[in-house]
């Protein structure tokens, strides 16, 4: 009996061990099967948390984009509660405000009508200019609660925050008047801060009557289109103003011996069966680099161009922001284009060297390059809004000068400033000579068709030894920069320095 019991106990022990083994095996299989599920669940949970974090962060850092999005109903709600804020000049002049018309409808009013049309922009048909850039501030209010109660008691909307700009009304009026009935653009800026002081584009429009004229304006695709801001969106051959770029390329390759450059100009330059002529075939004789620049000698600069390495040219173009977006937050802008011809075609290289051929630039871009020359090679980021304040005077946001990047060395900028000063003293911008202030700059006559019609350019700064203001002008189809653009620059400089 004892033997039988022992056998039974042994059998039961084996069965128990087998059950334990099967149980452990089953648990292991379950753990193996559940492991991928746990991993995937953890990954998806982490991604979900990361997505929520990103959305929260993005919504906080891009709240203006959210509010300004046309699909966001929050904007309409704000406009029902708040009356759109005012846009002011640097001295407090009102450039745009809202009021109710005879029908009780809230309308936007632009006291200076056409004069600020492109830079201030509009809000009735989409948004453009400062109206678009500052929309978030102009529809929000930071008025004190106690003052809101007073408006509630009157059944009135709350006044939204006001935007103060860097624009100078007097300079804008002078630039607008000086351009007269011509097509073109004027940009005036402070090279030390990046502030836009004036921006004019013609043909223009009256933002007060934009709604009535919208269909006609939007359908106009001709070169005379009024909605186009030529200052930032216009693309033109730079003509001889591009010699700033070519000269910088030469300085890069000849940093210590550039002053030894010599050229004999007989009115034309022949190279490998290709010819470049000076303006009106003028013969400049034996000239150095400075005089070549001052006299705007096409022949000399074509000679310089074919001697430069393609790598140098493309490197300089990259430094000067060609073929890339400009750092302009407050408006849409064109991308200027220029590059060394891939096949090295001599005629194309010569055309490039004098700012012709396929090269194009906007007046604002040329103004930025000029500002860098004036500011020891450093470009300050252009801006047009200086601060935002509530209706009761609280400062909501301040926009400070911001360094964008260095476009050239301090030494290169100094040399170019000296060359641009000689353009006034003994060259094509002599109408700026002998004034109560000193000026420097570069003229251009940019051919734009096969009949050699040209746009008139000027870009420069004053005073020459301590630049405080930069002015860039294009007058379409006008001819010589020295004859048509320089006198406009003089009027703007005179206004800035208070010269009667």
C-alpha cells in the first residue's frame, strides 16, 4: 500500500509540475504577444502628447496667423466687439481710422488717400500693406476694464489698439510729389535702424474708393497695374546701379591692389566678338576703378566682369541676397534674380557686369544693399511698425531695430562709400554736389527693350561721411538716372535735412 501511495504521489507531483510548466509557458506566450501592443500603444501615446504640445506651442507663438486666417471666425467676433484701431505716422498723424458712414456701416478712412496707398494698404478687399501685417493688433483691444464699462454703457464698440509706424508724412508727401505722374517707386530708409521712412509706388489707387473700383483694379494685368507695389514687388534691370555689385566682386579678388586698376575707354569694349558700348558712346579715356565707377563706364566694367571668377560673382550675389526671399515681414516682395551664366558666355558675362541681361532687382532690395554700404557692411532688418498702444496709451508691443546680417566687410563698405561719393563729386550724380549736406550714390540707366529705352535709377545716402538716410528711386521709361532720378533724390534729401 505504501508503495502504491508513493507512486500516486509521484504521479500527482509530475502532473503538478507539468501544469506549472504549461501555465508558465502560457504566461510567457501572453507576455510575448502583448509586448508589441504595449510598445505601439506607448509610441502612439507619446506621439499624441507631442502633437498636443506642438499644437499648444504653435498656437501661442503663431496666434497672429491663427487670428488672421480667413477661415477663423474669431476675427469676425472681435470685429463685432471692437472698432478697428488707427494707423499712425511716426509723429502721430492719422493714416487710417474707422468710422460709421451715413448708413451706419463701419468704414475705413484714409486721410491721405493715394499717397500712402501701397505701404499702408487696405482692408476692405482682403488685406495688404500695414493693414494686413498689423491686422492682429488692429482688431484686438487692451483697453482697461473700467473704460470698457463706459463704452458698454453707451452701447459702443471698444476701440482696438493703435499701430504707430516709422513713416514720415513730410518725406512721403515730397517723394510722392517729386515722382509726379511718372511710373516708378521711391524708398527712403534709415540705414542705422532699418526704419522705412517713406515708400511710394506709382501708378497708385485711392483706398477710400477701393470697393467700388475693385473689379476694374483686379482685372488690370497690364504694366500699369495700380495694385502692384513697385517698391517691393517690381522687378527691373538694375543697369549701372549694379556696378556696386561688380565693384564688390573686384574688391574681393583684389583687396590690396584694387587701386592699381587701369583701363583705356574709347567708348566701347570688344571681347571675343562681343561689344559693349558706353552710354551714348561717351569716351572716358584712361581711368582707374574709382573713376570708372564715378563716370559709370560700361566698357571698363565689362572688362572687369570678364576678368572675375564665376565663383566670386556667385558668392557676392549670394551675400547680397539675390535669388532668395528678402527679410520683409510687412509686405509681399519679389525675389531679385541674377547669376553667373553657366556656359560662361562672354556676352552674357559682360551684360551681367553692367546690370543688364537677365538680372532683375526690386527698388527695396537695392535700397537694402545701399543701406549695408552706408552702415559699415551691416544690414539692419527693414521694418515699418514701431509700436502698438492701446487707445488709453498703454504700450502693448515695441519693435526695436534688429541686425539682419553682414553683407560685406567694414573695409569693403568704406571703399564703396568713397566710390559712391565720387559719383557726386565728379560723376553722374553731380546735381547733388555743392549742397549744405554731402551725398553719395550711384545712378543707372537700365535698358528694358530692344530699342534701348531705359529706366532711370538712383540709389544713395547722406551725409556721405555719416549716413543717416538712404534713398532709392526708379523712374520707369525716363532715360538717364542722372537727369531724372537724381533731382527726385535731391528733393527728398532736402526735405530730410530741412533745406528750403
